C-alpha cells in the first residue's frame, strides 16, 4: 500500500536560509529566509518566475554554494558547519544534481561520465564501472555505453546525466529545469523516468520546472517569489495523490 508522504522521516530541514550576493557596494538578497522540510521519498516541484531564486535555492541546498545564513540539517548534522573536505565528501555521497544542460564531459563516453562521481568518491574502478552500468541500465541507456555526449540525442544526454547523478546512490536528487532544453515528448519521457526512479528506489527529488503541466503532477508543489516560498501545496495534492495510489493498489490486488 502507498504510504502517506508525511508518515516518512524527515530527510533534510532547511532553516532560515538567506543568500546575499554583493553587487559593488550593495548587496542583493536573493534568498530571504527560506524554511523547507523534505521527507524521505518525496517528489517536490519548485515553480516561480525567472529570477525568483529557484536555482540559488537548489545550489545552496546542495552546497554547491554556501548560504549567507541559515542551516541545512540532514539528521542531527548541520552540513553548513562541516569543514570543506567533509562537506565535499558529503555532497559527493549524498546529493545528486541534474541541470538544464547536461554538463557531460564531451571527451568521455557515457559510461566514463557516469563513473566520474564514483571515481572522485574513491570507489574502486571495477565497482565504479559496475555501478555506472547499473545506473545506465536503469535509465535505459545500456545500448549507448561507449557513445560520447555529442553522439547522443538531448533526451539521451539527460538520461546519462541522471544516471551520473545517481551513481553514488544519493539520498537527494536536485534537478534544475532538467527538461528545460527538451521538446515536449522528450520532457515527458524524462519526467516519467524520474517518477519511476522515485517509486522504485525512494530517492527524494526536488525539481525546478517552468512547465506547470509537469509541475502539477508532483504530489507537492512549492512556489517561489522574490527569494521566499509563497506557496506549498503539500496537503491536498499529496492526499489526492495518495488516494489515487491507494485506488490503483486496490484495483491491482
Ligand atoms: N552569482 C550571482 N551574483 C549576483 N546575483 C546573482 C547570482 N546568481 C543569481 N543572482 C541573482 O539572483 C536572482 C535569482 O536568481 P536565480 O536563483 O538564478 O533565479 P531563478 O532560478 O528562479 O530564475 C536573480 O536576480 C539573479 O540575477
Ligand atoms: Mg534558474
């Protein structure tokens, strides 16, 4: 039976996150006190106008950039407080990223690209290769292991980027407009893939999207404006989605 999202333990708790960029003598506040809790296995979409701070939130939450203020708690640990080497290790092991542009390394094959985070994480080469093959199989890319990014379609490149993001088996996947550069049909496929990976492996996903149609298929949708969260439809939609999942379970049993 489908479990209600709010029955799951908390994965990450963001508290009072602010981010300021200095612009000459002035400072620009791009995140303005964000509080956000994600539970294990949640699928959350973030929407909001361009410039609302969505990418900055993802970067700070994923510690690619550090917040000016506020905490990011995974369990008891506030990862903002970790010394840089431990933070890098935490990021490598616990958080996967997918961006609008795949950022695959053009000189390397799909397999080598997916192995990269594992090699950086000092996973032995044989094990890294085995894991990379497993992830590429999970995204339907086994027939393209030796292709270079330039020899793949846009959708295939994003599949490889998703496999790369998952090779360390992270708890959290952060995706910043992962289908922003794809046609409608391919976007649908990539979204379906993310939902399947969530269902099968319980990976928590936070996905920025411009596409409201796709966003509203998520059981939870967060709306951002001017560096703040101005809407969070956890309750109703999550319950609706749960009810549908239960119906489907019952119909199938
Ligand atoms: N490195 C930076 N330096 C200065 N300003 C930035 C930087 N990154 C983003 N900003 C500003 O922060 C605001 C939010 O940007 P961003 O998070 O990219 O928005 P979104 O992803 O919602 O479109 C924008 O006004 C942008 O110009
Ligand atoms: Mg953005």
